[in-house]
C-alpha cells in the first residue's frame, strides 16, 4: 500500500473529495472503497491495466521515464503503475496505490486524508 499526492490527474479523474485508488485485485479495490465509505475518506477505483499502460514509460536513453508520453492516456493510473513497477520482483502479494492529491488539502490546509482510510481498511480486514 502506498499513498501519495502524485498527480493533478487524480483531480481530473475523480475530483477533489475522492482519492483515486489503483488496486491489483477487485477484492482489494472493494475493501478500500468500503473502508473509504465507512471512514469518510472517500476513494474511487482507477483503471488497473499495466499491460496497456506500461508503454507510456518507454525511453530511448533510460530503463524507463517517470512521466507519460500521452497525458490523456489514464495518467493517474500510469503514475500508480510507475510506483508499482519499482516493487521488488519477488513481491507477489496484492498492491494498492492511493493518489490523494485532491482530498489531502482544503483551503491550503492539510485535511489528514488517508489516516482514517488506512485505519478503516485495517479494521475491516
């Protein structure tokens, strides 16, 4: 599990009140959405499709770029896949990325978004 204020694309994808979550499994995605609903730290699923989006990181001079070629191609999902691609190859468990760029602040003040989501997820496990 990782949380980040990664992209403004999250705001475009799901708005200011929800974080975007990129989950490797439907089960984990559902548990996170439920945790968001019960905790008040709302989240909404993003497209999980590494096989379709991995090409966004191709580079002629490096192993991979840390920015996408096409900002209109599921940029928020791409950001989560970028982080996921840096997990150790031996890691075979589930994974969820939470892009909380939108709900993490209100009027330039931190909201504490994410704490209740993690606790809600842990309680529901």
